[in-house]
C-alpha cells in the first residue's frame, strides 16, 4: 500500500533497485512494478546477498519474470538442507538458482573458480580452468568467464592490487562454498586443484628470486595477495603425500615467511613436509633450511644449528640467485600482516 517514493526508502527495496540499475540504468520504481519488487524482496527474506544475486537477472527476465522464477524455483526445487535455518536455506537456494541460470561454460568457470580461496589474478583463474593438462584454457577464456560472472554478481573485483594492470578477483565465501559443492559433485575437484598447484609452483619459483631482488617489496605484497592460494596448494600436496612439490613452493616463500612475521606458519609447513615419508634429499634439504630459518627467527638457535648440520651432511643445495650474503631484508621484524 506504500507509495513508490516511500517504498524506495525501505533498505531492501533500495538495494534491489540500485543493483538492477547497475545492469539496466533506466529502471525505476513505479506504481506499476512496486508490488512485484516488494514481493521479490519478501521472497528473498530481504537478505542483501540474495538481493545482490537476483537483481542482475531483471535485465534478462524483467521483474515479473524474475518473481515467477523465484516462486517456482528458489525455495522449492533448489532449496538447501532442511536442517538449516529458513533464512540460510533462502540464501543457499538463491545461489543455486543463479547457478542454474548460467550457460554450461559459465557454470564450469563458476565451479572451478571455487577452487581459488581468497583473492586471485586472472592467471590463477586460467590455471584452474585448464586443470591438470594445462592446455586449452587461456587468460582470454578466463577473462570472458570472469566478466560474465561479475555481471551476475557471482564474482567480485577487488579494490586494489600490487600491479594496477593485473586486477584481482574473489568470491563471497557463501558463494564460493556453493561453487565448491558443485565442483565436487561434477567430479572436477582434483583436476581444478592440480591447476592451482601448477599456478602456485610457477609463482613460487618467481617469488624465490623476487623476494631477494631489487623488487623485494613488490614481491612481498604479491605473495601476500596470493597467500590463500599458496595455503590451499600446500595443504592439498601434503594431504596427498607429495613432499617434493610442497617443498618447492614452501622454499620459494621462505623469505616471505621470515620478513613478514609469518615464521610460525612457515615453520608449520616445513615441519609437515619433513614428516612425510619418502622425502627426496633435495626436498628434505629445502625444508630443513626453511625450518632452520624459522627456528632462528623464533630464537631457537640450537634447533636451527641442528637442522643446518643435517643439510651440511647431505651436501650443497642451490639457493636463490641473489645469494644470502648480499641479502638485506627490508623491514625484518615486522609483525604479521
């Protein structure tokens, strides 16, 4: 019964109309569509994320068509587990409904982007799209997929990036959780994770050099932006008993752990790697040197000496090209960011 001007001041309605205007600038709340918009907001329990996901579809379905879809689909066939609170079921069902409206290629990209925790650049997106094989999907494919998902509010672009020309993306955690469910159900989880491992392995190789070079500060920030991806790859490799690859990644991040105050986390990864069976000599030496650096940072000098003595008995191992003698850490001793 409210006039459109009064209805527009209701927070849920205002948010919905703003998001519709993002994709359809001429959309206005009028006496003709006010009842439909109100019904949409009620159907979605006025949940902000649900409204954000539903609003872009007005461009394709119109408000009346969107309401019919919501009434037919969201709280029924795509509803979440019955033991969840009703509002959570509404939210999960809205994500599921948005996913079902995507085309096949968009659905595949949505699922696979769910394998990327936290922020990620387009190269990481291309890697999980390509999967284990590392072929077929390139950055152009990933960019097209990212743009399509941003249009549907299923993917967001981050505000800042170390490299202005290399934007970062992320999913809201509720959305990503659903993407992971679909990724697992499609049997693609392992393949997407292998793509993530490939990306992190290549980046860690570059970081090993960059963290002791002239662009050290930029590389410290670059590793920080990719940190969740590195964590995901390390956990995956350790879980699957692949110490050589895990050691390679952890070795490349050694100076990041040390300089940025993440010594406790770095040590945790090195110790997990050292606990794995069938550890090759190079991987063991890398993990021991990394652990010794973290022990030294924590003041555990005797443990650091013992670890380095074990490495010395094994023989020489290559270190980053710049060499430790010339290395002067920028900002050593800062607390963890």
